[in-house]
């Protein structure tokens, strides 16, 4: 018996040594500083559609871009612009901004980043041959960009068509600097898959729909990141994200709901929250199948009165308050209040507009008796309870007498339709935002330079917003900001919903703080 026991012990020791050798071998294959202990796994609801920053819009794409590329300007704790790749900047005159560029910065392929690359990066966005889409071309319209001029290797000027006094705020986001030689000589299709920047991380692997792997840039000009490998993975189901956090397979998970927070095992992680800047809304499509119905201001007001958004929030999210404006809380007009839930008022407005139930089926019709059957398009997994929110809104509208069908879509298909105004329904769910100023908040619906999305075209809004983009006096800017909000409340481009409170699950081994703009910044994170 004793000999048999000794043999078992020897066998177990041998197995232990083999396992230990295998573990060492894995670390060696991964390379020094990239072992599992130095890897952070981030689970988002959806994957990137492209890694070309001039074609990006959703936050999951921007989070990857933030790691791969440098921007001229970053933000401080109050979300105000501070130097990054730019060491300083100034207004030369009303139509000219000058930026000084950090010396000695190199891209991942060895290219030196200077003023020529900055000028190229800006002008690439508006280059007809590139046909950029998403947030970058929208920003160029908002800042009234005309062209760039290189003064010397470390100095670049942006020449504007009209004044843009808040330009540095817009440089914080979505306008990264690209190495000119690589981007000007590589096909667009390849650039979408193989980005090269000068940021703290470089691309190691991207298997679309599975994982995006980034490795630390050990030669980063501001110092190598402590976290040596970052893996972004798309996991649409919240329960699956929580399960991975609870087994130590994930370090950051997004869109954790309040009622799910208690399911996170304190042995592995905790919930971190922050008041976010993202507004969740259901926009109207002004070119859709029922555009005659949607374009009537009274109808859009009626649909706002006819939905009990606060009750929906209380039941589904457990936190948040309905908003009556599109501006972030610091910029909200005090006089603009949320639409109250008032189905009687809603029916009155619909009848005034010529829509009522003429055949007794419980739903309002056109004057000729033809049914009105609206479609609202949405995704599932991008925002907290997104599909459930839309379904609840549709249920309220059906109760009111407006027949609405919910049409869930895959994120890659859905997001591709938004900037090109190719939506096929009558309404759409979107979480827009993280603007820092009133101008940034309200710019989505500006016809000359906004996202097309639902194609909200309103001459008065456009005139006021254009004036806002050029106003230099702070008092004038605030007055215009408030006037635009009041106008949009009266002529709504959307069913106003709420500003998202962001919930993250974070592993206990990670020292990381969320940002109100939803950026997952891992360069400034560390291990506890």
C-alpha cells in the first residue's frame, strides 16, 4: 500500500511539472510582458465595423481608435481640452487656429509624426476620393474646416470658412492623427483592417465578430503602457458578460443594469457607475414610408405625449429621468421641461392633424381610411435594455392607437444605414452624444453638417445653429443654446427619452475609472 501511495505521489508531481512547463511555454510564446496576468479583456456589446478612424462612429470603434492613435487634444477631469500631441494652440484670427506639435513622435511603422501628418489627417476627412463617413466628417462641418496649412514641421494652421470658437473641444474626439505615407499609399479596404497610428497600443490581431487584440507600444513617446495586452470582444448578452467577469475571464464589461449588479461576484469584481453624457432617443425618419404622417409637427408632439417614458425607465432600467431636450445636463435650458405623459392630449393632437380611428379597429388611419403601420428599427445589446425599451415604447403607442412594429437589426447593418440616411423604417433608436458643449450636443440635426440619420430639415433650427457655431460672445452662445432647445422641444425630431447612467463591471485586479464620455482609456489604467 505504501509503495502504491508513493507511486501516486510521484505521478501527481510529474503531472504538476508538466502543467507548470506548459504554462511557462504559453507565456514565452506570448512574449515577455504579455502573459495572462498582464492582459486586460474588455467585453462590449458589439464589434467594430472598421478600424479606419475616418469611417467610425460608434463608441466600441472609437475605444479601439483611442488606443491606436494619438489626438492633438485630450481632456482633463472636467472634460475640458488639454494638450496631448499638440503642445499648445491659439487663435491667430477669427478664421485661423494654430497648433504646435510635439517633437520626436513616431508611428508604429517608424514614420515620424509632424505637422505634415496633422494637415494630411484633417484634409483626408474632406477628400472626395476618400469619402469619409461617420463622426469625423460631421466634426469637420461643425468646426467649419476649409483646409490646413503647414507653417513648419512642428506648426500647422487650420483655416476655417467661418469662425469656430470652440474648435479645441471638437479636437478631443474622433479626429486622430494618421501617418501620411502609410495612409496615402494603402488601399482603403486594407486600411479598414490594418490601422497604423502612433498611440499607446498597436494592432496585433482582429478577427471580426470574435476579438480585437492590441499590444503595448513599448516605444510610445509618453512612456509604455503598464497593461501589455488589451483584448476587446463583442458579447451582446449581458448575462454572458457577467458570467465571464465572475469567472475571471473578463476585466471590464459594459452596460451592466442596476438589477443585475448584485449578480457580480465580489470575489472577482464590482460595479462602477458614472453619470454619462449619452442621450437615448427614438428619432423620426422624415423620408420614410409614412413621411406624410411623421412630418406633421403635431403628430411628433402627440407621440411624445403618448409614451410614459418615466414609467418605462423605472420598470426597465431602475434609474434615470426623462429629458425634454437634446443638450447635456450642464447645457440644458432651464425653461425646457420633459413632455408629460398625457394620452388625452396626444389623441387631441392626432385628431387635429387629421388622424383618428375611422374603421373601429383601435388604430388611427389616414383621411382616406388607409391604415398607418409604423416601423421602428433598433438593435439589441448596444445600449442598456435597448430592444426592451423600444418594445415598451411601441406598446404605449399601440395603447394610444398608433400601430407600431419593432424591427430588430444586426448592429453592423443598422449602424451602416445611419450616416447615409438609408433607414427603411419610420423611427429609429439611437444613443447619441458625449458632446462637451451645447454646439456639440445639438449638432446631430444640423442639415449642412450634421449626421443625416432621419434627415430632420428645419430652416429655423439650421439658421440658429449656424449662428451658434460662429458666435464668439459667451452670452450670445448661451442665449442661442437655450433658444434652439426650446425650438426643438416644440418641433421635436425625436421621442425624447433619457441620459444614460453608465454601469461597468470591473475586475478587482484592475485600477481603472470610467469616463462620462464612455471612452475606455486603458493607457492610464494599472493593476492593483
